[in-house]
């Protein structure tokens, strides 16, 4: 029998960037917030032995324990979905700070085009283009200008270092920190791009370029360019991560109570409003009910979707009829890459998560798509994260993948290869979606989330176009040989691609075509707020965290308003 | 080149047996009896051997804690050496301790898939749905190594470890190309596990028993664990840095 606990003002499900921001902002206003985190507590002090590629990057020390919970996957609805038994294509977070602990820190703002993608695309290319490509795109119910102040807030909290970008939306303030250092590697990209008439800029970085104190009083140290960032926690506290930047402040308000090892299994509701959540202490296995005035679901994408479906909140999406909403518009990211082989040696093992140079000339609608069979595009970057030896084994095309020649070439080229990658936008289509699996269960006996996803013609066309553009840049950089990564015949759940999963609880201007309004408030349950990339109606050609942070700050403002007056906020 | 049996075979076999839980007469089944292993071992110069071993570099972790059968271990050693052979640039997988790295990994969380979803039902799945065998990794290695041996016997009438290098490559290639039937796992899944584990053993921090002397890192010019590159990150010169291990 579940034990019912005293009621709180707000309960938060998942304590990463979203949960941490909500805890900090609501706590500041005197609302009592309980933060439920399924994983353990962790912070800078826990990264004493973090420079260990095997443990952190290969065995996924900081990521989700799939033995308890995973999802099932199939490319198309006629296939049998099977469990994702091992991590691969994306690396789900778990534990305090969530994926915000092991991110690289790329902190972009989406383009003004993204928020009004349907209107703008139709205006410029006519209605047929979207229909012919079979896309389910829609405007977000918010404009870039409306979201700008929240981007500004998040950038200040996360101490983002950066510089102006030719294609960016209007900024109310410069970046709060200076850009990352330029290195011979990033400089090579910058020069080549400039010589080609493109517009390179230093990647906006949540690795502190100089020691920084954020508005919550969190002090962050300067980045050491040690090369252990993505998949690792930062032992210097030099990466803006929720356990450094927001959670300490949330706790200092005296109004935020963190409960780790607390896995929420259900949002309780009466059909109109939520009454609280049910959760299990994963150490004692005891079950609790935490009643609350407001429920805030902040579990990025997968668990936001699963919890709503599991709790029968909102209408599940049905791809056959196109009706319903929860699980709709699951999007990912399209990731072409090229590798250039050089004779000269580079310090490829040095780096930082957000050390890089980017061009946006082939992103969004920054270039003409009239004669192209896709919309949108992607940001092209040279990202000097620091190469590590288990994962980096580049060999020229035609080299065997093991044996004498492989050893010779892969050791030789470890410091003689540079690569470029595109973060390509991903557009929703009717048949890419999420629902509950009918067969497979988690450790608590609840159904796993089921993902049905495959690449579309739009994706392939975007892929080959941006890859060609990257090849041109790499040649301009002087590579003697350029290897282009081919697109998989179907989306493959195994090789790592990106943890930028999005959608399923999408935002919009009205119910029916969206699950939440632009305050992340559920149309079907006004006291439930669902924050994360789950609210993106499509995924842009950038990393999602900047936009997740901005939407969390807007949601926080909305929740404070709602706690006083109630009712729908938009 | 392939491992060739030599005079040290007896010695290494005895060492293997001592460390792996066998005694003359039978397998020791439990942890309690395990403590008596040294005393029970009917081996006159056992104590002396143990002493010599402790003095050798890496001896404390260059011993099996998963494998129990020297013949099976010989297959692993020969296979990883073909995947990452000794050459003019430096040591191969065996000299780097990779067989012991894999042994230790199979004994732990990796070998037992403890942080992975292993609930049924199991179905083969498409090429895009990933690992779907009901076998735990250590079982997949058992099946795969036995498969290398039986395929070699069937094709060349020899043990895998006794084949010429080129023949071993032929066998491994057949596995890589999914041409060999194994129980409950495809030969290509096993091969991919073996290849990945070999590279992990070559390049992981030496604390895991591979990458002996950090020679894997040295061959790549990788400096291992360094506190900071702040003063070097914008240097135009390539930096040759003496590698550090995490626990040195």
C-alpha cells in the first residue's frame, strides 16, 4: 500500500536542467517544491577519477541503467518493436543533473524561422512544398522575439561564452562570457569558411571561458581544455551543469526538497487536474503518493511521454487516423559527417566540449530551398572536443577494420584527422511517433515506451546536401583525402548519433494540434506543466539545451502566475 | 604471428590453473573453498612460482578471474593478437595484456550485462534493432571462442591457436561476415564484441589490466590523463607529452 505524504505546492519529476530551474525560480518565490529524481545525487566532488574513457565514455557510467527501464524500437509500424537492450544511438541521462551533467555545453538559440516554420515556408515556397515532402510541421505558438528574454536569462545562468553570428535572431544582450580560445584546428576551419564566403563563428559554450559567477551566485571555474567533457562530468566545475549552476541555489531557498532514488511511475489525476504523483523509492522499494497543487514533468523527452501515456493524461496519438497528440512528432537529428586526412599532426587530444567553430550558412532558411527537395538544414561545425583513443580509430577508405594495416593506419591518423559534423534539423512525419509497448515492461511492471522511427526522403536529401557542403569546406582546409560517412539504409539504434531526441508532447497555439501551450502548460490538465525537448514540434539544426532552458524559464514564470490566479495561461 | 607452444607452456599452464580455480581432481565450486586453493594445490614449487609472479610487472592483475580453461584462453589470446598484432610500431594485444583485460571485463558488469535490458521475450530483430541475443556477453564469448576452435578443427584439423596467421585471419573473417553458425548469437555479433573489446583493452587506462606500460597510448601519441591543456591548446606545434595514467 502506497504511503500518502503531506501535500506540497509543486512536485517536479526529474531534476536536471528543467527540474533545477523550476526548483530555483519557484523556490525563490516561496513556493514549496519537492524534486523527485530517480537516480542518485552527484556533483563535482564525484568526478575525482573522471578521466577514464572506458568507464565513462564506453561503459556509460553517468547514463541510464537500462536493466530497470529502456524503450522499444522499430523502424516502421509493421515491424515488431524490440527493446533497446544497450545504449547506443542516444545516451539517456539518469541521476541528479540528468544529461546536463554529461553534455558538451553547446548552447545555441533556435532561429526565428524555427518558431514560425510553417508560415514562413509556405510564404516563401508555397503550400505544396510541405505537402509534397510529407511533413507535419507547424508553428510553435511562440515567436523568437517572445522567447528571446528567456534565452537571455538561461545564457546568464549557464555563463555562455560566444560571439555574434551573422544569421542569429536579434539579441537583447551580448553573451555573458567571451568566446572559447581559437586553436590551430578551429582556426583552420575559420579561415577556410571565410575564404569560401561563409560566416564562421565561435560555438556558444557552456564551458566557462573565464571564471564566472551566475545570477544565483554559483561560481564556475575556467575551462582547462582537458578533453574530457561529453559523457563526463567536469571535475573543475567549469561546465555549466544543473548541479553547479541551479540546484545549489534551489536548495538554498529552503523551499526545494530534493528526493533522490525516487522513481515516479504515475501522475495521479481526476480527469481534469492532477492531484499528485506516485513514486517508488528504488532503494527501499517503498511506494509513496506525493500530493501536489501543481505537477511539473521535467524528464526531457522519453519519460515525459511515457509518464503521460502511462497516466492516461492527454489523448495518445494514433498514426492511422492522425488524431490524438501524446507521442506525436517524435523527431531526432540528421547527422552527416566528413573526416579529412592530413599529413600534418594536430593536438587532436586536447579540447573542450564546446570548443568549436560553426557556420549557419546552410541552416534553417538561411539559403534558398526553391530548387531543393528538402526544407531547413543544419549547423556545420568543427568541434574540437578532444579525441580519445578507444573511440577514435579513423582509417582511410578501403582499410580493413582490424589487423596489421588497421593498426598502422589508425595509430598514424589519430593525430592527423579532423572531422566536421552537421547537426541537421529533423522534420516530423505522420509515421514517426511514440506510444506504449504492448509486450515489454520495466522493473516496476509498467509498459516501456515504444519508438517508431525511420529516416524520410526529406532527411536523406538534407543529409546529402549538407554533407556535400562539408566536403567542400574540408577540401578547402587542405585535407589530402576526405571521407564522407554514408547515410544508413534505415535509422539504426546502435551507433551513437545524437541525444537530441525531441517531440511527443508538442507545443502550439491551440489544443488539438498541440499538447501544451507556450508556457508548457497542458491543455488537458491546467495544473500539469511538461518541460523538455518533448515540447519541440520539430527539431532544429542545433543542440536543444538552450531552447529547453529558455522554455523552462518561461514555464517557471507561468507556474508562478498560475499558482496565484489559476486557469489557462495562453 | 600466431602463438606457438614453447617451453614456457608448462609454466604458464600451471600459473593459469593456480589462478583460475582448478585443482588436480576437480573444479572448486565456491568462494569458501577458494581460500584453500593454494594449500590444496598439489604442486611442489607453487610457493616459489607465486613469489616470482608477484615481482613481475602487472602480475597481480595479469591473471584470469573469469576464464577457467587454458585451451579456451589460448583461442582468445591468438584472436586478439590478429586483431591488433605486434609490429614495428609497438606491442600487439597480447603484450598489452588485452586477454586479461577481456577476462576481467567478462567477470564483471560488462560480462553480465548488469546495466542492460535482458528481459524476454527474445527475437532476432532486424539489422537496425541492435543486440537481441539472450546470451550475456560472457556467454557470447564462451560460445564464440568455442566456435573459433571448432570451425578451425573442421576446416584445418587444428586448434585455432595453432593455425598460421593467415589462416586465423580467414577464420576471423568468416565470423565477421556472419558465415559461421553459432548457438544463440550470430558470429558477426560475437566478432564485433571481440574486436571492440580488443581495442578497449589496448587503449583503456592500465588500471583495467590492458594497455600495459601505456604502450597503446604511446603508439597513438595520446597523453592519457592530463590535468590541463590551458597553456598548450593554442600552440601551433604538435605537443609530444609523456602519458599519464589515472592511477599512476
